[in-house]
C-alpha cells in the first residue's frame, strides 16, 4: 500500500532532521562554552592584576628630612612598620622609603604616621618604626601601633593601654588597675581629669575625649588626626542596549505534538533596557559591589523549515513557519569586581537570575503540498516559560559630573533550568549611574 509507505518516509525524514540538529547544537554549545571560559579567565586575570597591582595605592604624601612635602600615592597596608611604598603617579615606579627617609606621611583618609622608637617596653619596638598619630600636642599624645593604643609623652613616658573589655573577671580587674595607674601618672597635674579617668571605659573615642580635656585643663594646644569614616559608594542607574538571542527546546513541554520544536531558530537582534543598583563595600574605592538588575527584553524568534521528499508517485513538500513573540522580564543579582583607576575602571560581573515571559504569543503556519494539492494549516499553542539563569558581563566605567558615572558593557546570559525552552543571549549595553 502506498499511503503507509508515505507515512513511514515522512516520519523517517523528521527523525533524520532531528538527529542532525542535535549534533549541530552539541558542537556549537561545546565550542561556545570553551570560548567563553577562555575569555572569562583572561579577563579575571586582567582584573586581578589591576586590582592587586597599582590600584592598592591611595593618594597621600610624605615629608622628607629636608621638610619638603612630596605628594603622590602610598601603598595601603593594615599596619606599617619600618618602610612605606610610594609612587609619584598612580602608574609610576614604586619607591621603598624607610623611617630614615620619612619624617611623617599621611593618607587621603586622614591618617598620619610618624617614626618613633620605644625603650624599655617589652611588647613595643626599640628601633624606629611608623606609628599612627591620633592626638598630638604639647602635653599628652595618643598613638596607635599595630592596633595597640599608646598614651603619654617624651617627658612623662609612653604607656601601652591594657584592653578595657574582657570576659575574664581577674583579667578585667588587672587591666583596670593598669590603666588607672597610667592615668594617675599622666593626669596628676590636672585633678579633675584624673578623677574623670577613673571611670572611663577604654575606647578610642573615650581616650581622645580624655586627652582633649587634659589639654583644655592645662590650656595647651593639641591636634587631632581623625581618619575619615569609610563610606559605601552606592549607585542606582539605568541601561539600554541591543541583544542577540537564540532559543532552543531541549526539554519541551509544548502541548501540541505537531509543533516542530527541534527546529533551528535564527539569531535575532532585540532591544533591551532596565534598571540596576550597586551596593559597594566600605572604602575609598572598594573593588567589590553587590549588583542587582531588573531588565526587559522584547524577544522575537522565527524559524522556517522546508521538508521535501518523493515517495513513489507522490511529490511531497512541507513548509513550516514558527513565530515566537516573548516579553522577557529578568531579575538578576550577583557580584561586580571593579579595578580601581583614576580614569577608566574595567569591571567584571557575574551572578544568577530568574527569567519569565509575560503573555508569550506562539503560532505555527504550515503548508503541505502533495503533487499539485496543497493544504494550509495555522494554529496557536500554549507556551509557558520561566527559568533560572546564569549571567556574566565585562565592561568599562568612567566617572562623570562628580559622583555620577557612565558605563558600557557586554552581557551574556543563559537559562540552565527550564520547564519548556532555553534562551541564550549576548547584549551590548550603555548605561548611566547616579
């Protein structure tokens, strides 16, 4: 019988096309994954070199033995000991300056350091080392060395303060007695401050107030070198761009079994726009920030498949056109790593998101011609799409108009858990932060 033979040939043609498309998709996906991994690795190494190299330098100055002030950039350290690393420009050659080359140095954060040595102190260096000056003046000074508060003067002696808070009652009493003895020595020429010091809880702020009270009591000049409080630099902004997307159906749940969901869809260019926010870590120029986005993409996909075959005396040609109109809304969250620079900041971002399609419109138009007899068919089908997505991006940011910034970046996104279909897209975006 001819008709069953025609049906078998038609199904065989579909299976052959299906297997060929799967092989192409696997090859394309493998190449894309390897290429993206290589590019991402190169960019991460670049950012790492930028962030850990020149970008750890902060604006500052030092005063040389001739009392000349030299301005430039000082390498950031939690603690300083016998030397600093200095550059006259952010990308200039590094100089190692010792305590013999520097009478004092300071950072843009407000911290000021002086070389000083301590004699007859078990836990303090006897050779000159850099200590941070918190309160200076004609009477009593407050210093900090590797997190340890040191109070006193050249005339009265310098004393490391015992920690004021401890969970052990015996140690707490010992610390209180040690600190009280120090206060009695330093404030003996100002009874009111000496009495006030007996009940002071040892904190940086309380010590500063106590020393200021002493200088006021003695009518002596003093200077306070407060470090600026580190603030978060947060942004909100928007972006617009052009997206290039591809769609496939590896795990389709489309209800109409006649829909040829395995077809290859052409890459489409679509507009995208959205809003974003950046919440940075504390610091003058933190390289890490939390990034959140809400984006919309007008995604339209189309596919045309032509199947032709001769079965006996039958000439068969089937043309199928699929049109998918999807309004994609994506919520993203992740991390941004920005290389510090005084001009243009390269950055890398990555994270996870959730994507849905609002009111998708999906139609199939099919024309089947057997010999000279044609049949047209058009139908719609239900299509539900929601998926977790993984995304990554790389771009450049430049500060403009004071605290504002513009940026341009490349953004890649791909769904990896989907109930119906899979979308991968790459976009070029331009945005503004304020």
